[in-house]
C-alpha cells in the first residue's frame, strides 16, 4: 500500500522527504507554491535533486504535487486565466527535476459561463501548457460541486480529457470526500461508482486517490474534509477503498484536518493496519 499526506514545503524539498519517512509515508503531496498566492518559493535545484535521490533510495511511490487553489484556468477574467496558465506551465517545468510524478489541480470555477464553455477553455489551456515528452502526468481532481466548480461529474472530466492531445500525460485523482459530496455513493456502492468511472472516463486514467472522510452527508456539495472514520463515509468505506483491486496500488494521499503531522502518522498507521496486503 502506498500512502502519505499533504506536507508543507516551507522547510524545503529534502525536508519533506525526511518528514514523510518519519511518519511512515511512501508518497506525499505538497503545494507547488504558496496556496494563498504570492510568488513561487525560491527554486533550489540542489534541494530538489537531494529529494529525488532520497525518493529513489527509499523506494517511494509517485508523489502527487498539488497546484495552488488560486489557479482558475476557466475564470471569466482573462487576467486570472492567464495567471493560472502561466503558473501551471512554470510549475510543470520545475517538476522536470522530479520526473515521474503527478501534478494534481482543481479544474476550476466556471463563474456562470457554464460548464460546457469551461471544459473547452480548460482543455485548450492544457494543450498549450503540456508538451510532448514531459515527465509529469497532470491530474484533474474530482470535485464536490461547490458553487460553479467544474469536475463535479465524471462526464465533465471525461470531456476535458477527450479534448486533451497528450493522453499519456493526463489522468484523474479521485477525492473520496468530493465524489461522495458530488453524489457518487461510494459508501453503499463503491464498485458501482468505479464501474461508472470506467464506463465514462476509463479506469486507466485513474492515477491517485485523496483519502478524506466527509463532515457532510451524501450529495451535499459542501467540501468539508473529516478525519478517516469520523465522518459520513466511515471506517468500513475506507477499508473497502484501500483494499479494492482497482485502487489498492495507487498512491493514497490524506488531506484530513490534523493538528500536526503526528496526526497523519497515526492515521497512516491505522490505514496500513486496515490494508490486507
Ligand atoms: Fe484538491
Ligand atoms: Fe482533494
Ligand atoms: Zn476538498
């Protein structure tokens, strides 16, 4: 089982790798720059190279970098679209020093332009951002459908993927809290939801899973994460998720509300104990 959590990049890249090892993780996620806006963290290629070495030596699974929430590729304002596109391109260029990992992003908010328009804007943008031979697979995250969020349905994600040229560099990250919130009942019928994912998107595009319980009931479109086993999804649902043959080899990333990384350490230990392999 490959599992980790979201880590802070504030002490650098190698420090994240060491912290992951300390808490029993063999993958993790991190923001490619300050999520509350601001510039990119001073880019230290030596530090990244040191992390790359550690990942190799300790046999990490692929990492799942996370684009800042401030990016909105399908904004109704040109300046915001341009900012998101430029920043994502830069993030992906930096990630060439860590080839072989994932870069997850929220497809965006269509701001009343409608999701069909947004899907076209997003895929056009991805086609300008991505390049043949790039070392990273870009992941669209399944969203809860809060406000005008795009990516609330498998159909929306499929129509973006369909229009992206470089199919080998695009995929999906399934967030358990978000899909349940969006109206896919993984508590009562995980297998049925995965069959639907396969029919509409294709399971080969599923590359990573965000493991989060939900503070809100089914289909509430609120997006509030809860600790594993303490929300509406419940422990049994996670036992099924982490042992499911189509999911169990993917990197699992925790984004649960924890006071500190020791909270994640305990949650990782609990999930490893729930894993059957
Ligand atoms: Fe996310
Ligand atoms: Fe998530
Ligand atoms: Zn969320």
